[in-house]
C-alpha cells in the first residue's frame, strides 16, 4: 500500500509545474517599482503644482494611490496585474486598496450590510489587527526605554 502512495506522490510531483523564482522575482520587483515610481511622480507633481507642504502632498498622494488601486480592482485590471507581479502588486498601498475592494465587490450580492460591510475586511482585517497591535506594543516599549 505504501508503495502505491509513494509512486502516486512521485507522479504528482512530476506533473506539478515548477515556478521560475528568478522570473517571478523580476516581475515583482519591476511592477512594484513601477507602482512606487508612479506614486513618487504623483507626489512630486502635487507638491510642486499645488504648492503643498511635503506632508500634505504625501496625504493627497496616498488618497490618489488608493483611488487608483480601487478603480483598477473595480475594472478587473488589478487582479491581472497581481497574477503576473505577485508580491510586487500586493505590498504597495494599492495592494491594500485591492484587499479591501475585492471582497466588497465579491459579497455585494449579499447586500450592503451583511455582504459588503461585514466581509469588506476579510483580507485586510488581520493585517490591521496585527499592525495596530504590534505598533501599540512597540510604542509601549519605546515609552519605557526612553522614560
């Protein structure tokens, strides 16, 4: 019996596609870089054209990048970018916008309260919880070290 399991395991391993890690890393690097270059371009343009402070231009840039990520998710384009780029499309702020909008669109048919509102943070919820918790813990440690 174990001989059959072993031969089946070898057959499954031989049929599974082998990912090209180097190519996938390059795609992630370039797409993530392009997103960041776009964000920097938007930031520099807003800061110079509208004569805003660095902090105000940063806040506007974040809003614009979230809008772009949400719009591309709504149009179905961001998912195609994510299939090719992997982590290069997930890590920037546009990926966070995608993780909020995609479940909201998926559960829209269940209604706005029980669908969109309750399921919107399925992907981003754990990130928010652990991010906020770790930042509070680091803040407490920082407070006691510098006291």
